[in-house]
C-alpha cells in the first residue's frame, strides 16, 4: 500500500504536536507515508460558503495530486479534512455535470482517485493489533480516559463509511490494545462547536462545558481526541470553562497518537507533549507503572523531533 500524507493546515500550525506524534507513531509501526506535494487547504466551510464549485474543487485539488503521485490511499489526520475530501469525491461521483466542471477547473480528469482515510482506519486493521501489543513499553493500565470522537470521524455515515456513527469504537479498541482504561460516557459524539470558535465563542464554551461535565462524571483522568479542531477547543478554553463550571478543570486533552506512542516507549518530546496548554506529562508520569522496556534498535526508526 502506497500512502500519501495530507497534513492540512492545522497540523502545520496550532496542532503540530498531532503531526509529530502521528509521524513518529507511523515510523515505529513501519507505516511509510509520503507527503502530498503542493497540497492546499481543504476549503473547510469557507470555500463552499462562496460557491458549491469552489467547495468541491478545493479539496479535489489534493485528491487529484494524490492520484498523480500514484497513492493508493491519502491519509489525513484531521477528521474535518477527511470529511471534506471524502465528501467532494462522493459529490462528483454522483453528479456528472459537476464532475465536468470540476475537471475543467483542475485541468485533468479524475479517473481513479485514491481512497481518503483517517489514521484510525489504518491502525484498526487486523494486521496491526499484534504489532502494537508487542511494542508496548510503558504500563498505562492505571490511566483512565474517555475517547471523544466528535462530529466527523464516523458521520455522516454514508460519506465517512468508518466506525459506528452513534457509538464509535476505533480509539477505544486501539487504546485497549496498549492497556489504557477506556471508560463509557455520554459525550463521545457530541459537538464541541469547533466552527463557531471565531463567530460565536459563547456557543463553543457551552458545548465544551457539557463535554467536560460528562467526562468528569465518568471519572476520567483525561480526554483523548483525533481531531485538531476538537483538541483546540477543549485544551485552550479550560480557564473560561473553569469560570463557567465553578470548579478547576486542568484536565489534559491528548491525541490518541500521543497516548499510543507514549505507551509504546516514545519519548515525550517526540510526541509533542510539551505543546499543550494543560500539561499532560505529570498525569502520564503519575499513571505510568511498572518497568519500562527499551525499544530495540530494530523496532525504533528515525524519529522526528518537535
């Protein structure tokens, strides 16, 4: 399988820790990815708000470049990017005139576009379970987390075609493989209000407060996410949320790739654990029990530093 890698805007800015942790985790697992050359923003909500054509052409520029490069799959760690890329492919597949307009703008035909996937789709394949279990080097069996999937990883189901749209399990499965306690809770697919961050921040605070209240009721030590927009909302707004909820939060919000990588022996700086607003490292050190086994030179590959 030839994987292309589409970081998207957030992973080269506010969520660089996600990018670093994904790349180092993939290297450790032997998943080779190649950066998509000349990639552009997926357009998010801005492009389709101007015109439908622009909203489809913008993400399909990246899909067309991935096809030119011969990638079998295009990996996008941002669940919102995955949605916009997948949805654009689906729209032109179902609409011949729109496809003609898009191809005219792109200056090329979309003959066999690669499948767009989230890293969770790759890692939950059957072939990775034994590899991940074998590489566990830190005992995190005392760490209790809730996995927050948000809106787009599995929804809308007809576009994403991954996991259960009402009760997704991919992060629960992965973290279970490395011994982390994953708790059941009511907020796993609630909206954090990400797209309202600039225009209606009070809405974001209200929605995020509900997520933290559900996480606190569950007894979780931390929230685990798979989307940079969700992470930004939950990690950066805890001062405001403390005021709203009337209690101190200081609850770490981690990417699933950081938890997996830490359990598998990668050092904190190789996972971007120093990049958070709420420092997760004290919790990780507190919950890490038992001896740590060094990763052999054959298992460890060249790592990307923050």
